[in-house]
């Protein structure tokens, strides 16, 4: 790592946590997502098994039919694997023409996405990359997996009835936490000892998408990591070579993530007068969208016992109630009624 470059980035007295995350993950040269494929340090559900994307495709296709929507838009598509599985599944079950949009920040991942998806681009399935989330005045089905938990966030802690912002300082070649007293804010919902995590960029995207749904219809499937009710504690962590670590341990070389706040999403959905379905856990969503049947078909298609074993392991990894099956939650927001009994309004 070139120290002069880091010094240049962190030349001020201290920077906010969100700026630090933004630089570490998305800096044009050094950013983690400019240099790493999804799967190199941590893995995500679409990378574990094609059945994840196939189940989502079944759900989205049924909604697109019920709501009369032909545009699908993925936020933060990573390697493009989820989109590939969705396009492949939908093209098999429908002859209709659909448009598939990708919204991605990292130039490195954009290249990988176009490699993954090249073979799916046809007259029937058009794949387009969009800039600045510029949307047409038409309904879309938006969806994302682990998009929001990768967006920069800030932390404020309440101690002795005073509020402190957690910031980062770069001194003597090392990153260190610094706390700064905040004077003109009154966050009454915090008690002493609480840490409030908030992501201005997350709120911006949520507002933009929900406003679009309110005006033009469509819906938003959000899949992310966290409990039903987020605790007021620090949930931020880094993953370096598949191991959890502190975010200051390997900046630029580790992925950073935190618990998504589903109740914040619900609050926005109420503000926009939209219907909020869920959250339900990943296990439930996948079961109701046919993961059992799909995995059995794949297992029966092969004579190779190692492949059978691998498929079965992938299935357990995605649906394990002690792991990803419970940790990941699904929410669907729409203007129209959704008639899926397992995905109730809350
Ligand atoms: C944790 S990865 C998840 C990748 C993929 N969805 C998956 O499940 O494998 C986060 C993704 O969001 C992208 N991303 C992060 N911030 C973004 C932003 N502001 N605009 C667009 N994409 C962004 C990252 O580059 C990456 O593709």
C-alpha cells in the first residue's frame, strides 16, 4: 500500500466514518471493490448456489405478471451472478420481452458483470447498465442482495447525556478511532450507552426508489443482513480473507459491512404510503419459492455423488436456521396488493 496515497486521502484532521468507508471500499484506485471479485474474501448467497437466483426469479416473474411490469433493476450486482440466474430462469418460463438494468458503482465489477452476462444479451432480454440511477417514468421491479450493508455509514454514541461522533484519524502510519463532541444535535431517542448507526446514502437511495414506486408502481425486493429489530450498538465489521476483523485492521483490503435497519426501511415505506411485506427470513422465502424442488431436480440430474453432496451442502448453507437461512431477511415494498400468503403486510 502506498503510504503517500493514503496520506493524500486522509490529509484532514479526521474524517467521518462514512467517508472512511467510502474511500476504503470505493476509491478509484485503492478501493476494495475496485480490486476484488465477490467471493474472494467473503461469499454471498448468489455465489453459493444458482438456486438462490432461480427462486428470486420465480418470485419476480410472478410479481411482474401480476403488476404488469417488464423492467427489472438490480442495485449492486457484484459479479452479475444473481442477474444471470434470474435472466436464465425467466427466459425459460416466458417468451415475453424484458429489460434488465444494472446499477453498479465499481468499474472493476462492471467489467466482470458484462463478462458474466454477455451470453444473455439478446433481442428478447436486453441488459443495460445505468448511471446515477437515472430512471424512466415507467414501473420497475427493483431488487438487491447485500447492497445496503455495503454503503457508507456513520455512528453517534451517547455517553453521560452527551453525543459523540465516531471519526477516523490517520497518524504515524496508523488508523485510529477518534470521538468528537456534537453540540447542536438532540437525539432524544438515544439512551446513555447507545450507538446510533445511520447511512445518509442508504436513505437517499431508499427515498428515490420509493418515490418512483409511489408515482409509477412496480416494487422493491430488499434482501439484507440483520435482525428484525436493529439494536443500538455498533454492528460494523470487516471481513478479511473470510475472517471477521476490525474495520481498522486491513483498510482497503477487507470488505466492510453492518446490520441493515429494516425498521428504518419500514418507516420510509409508511412515509410514502406504500405496502411493506415482511421481513421474512431467507429460509422461508426460498422454501416458498421452490428451493426444495429445484435442488432435488439438480440432485437427480447427476450420477456423481460428489456433485450430489455439494448441491446438498449449498442448499443447507442457504437455508440453515442457525446461519444464512435466518440471518438474511427479505422485504417487498409495493403500491399494489401482493397476493402471496407467506409474505404478509406488516
Ligand atoms: C456486498 S456486494 C453484493 C454483491 C451482490 N449483490 C451479491 O449478492 O453477490 C455490494 C455491491 O454493491 C455495489 N455498490 C456499492 N455501493 C454502490 C453504489 N453507491 N452504487 C452502486 N453500486 C454500489 C458494490 O460495488 C457491489 O457490487
